[in-house]
C-alpha cells in the first residue's frame, strides 16, 4: 500500500511539473496562420501561385503558396514547406 502511495505522489509531481513547463503557442501568429492557410487554399483551387505578405516581429515578409499546396517562405520563419505550420525547435 505504501508503494502505491509513493508512485501516485511521484506521478502527481511529474504531472505538476509538466503543467508548469507547458508553453502555449503565441496568439499573435494565429492571424498569420489564417492568412497562409487562405493563400494555400486559393492556390490549390485556382492552380496558380498566390503571394501574401505577413508582418512577423515588425518585419514584412512575402510568402508564396504554390499550386501543389506547398509554400515558400524565408528560413527565419521556420515554416514547414508542405503544411505551412511553424516547426517547433
């Protein structure tokens, strides 16, 4: 019985540490994600390249959405070319 209590306490402590360490994604990038998603959708539907400009950290960058659904963006944004989502480091 004591061993079970020790295991439960350790699991509770680990869950508490994970909860404190969890970092939610920033809310400011959600509008940029919507813009990129809309550009990808338009490129897929129209069959042509769509370019959009987004402002990230005060810098305006151009992102191109290709007809195959992939995107071309500056490497500093750390975006996945196939999904358009930010790559976590």
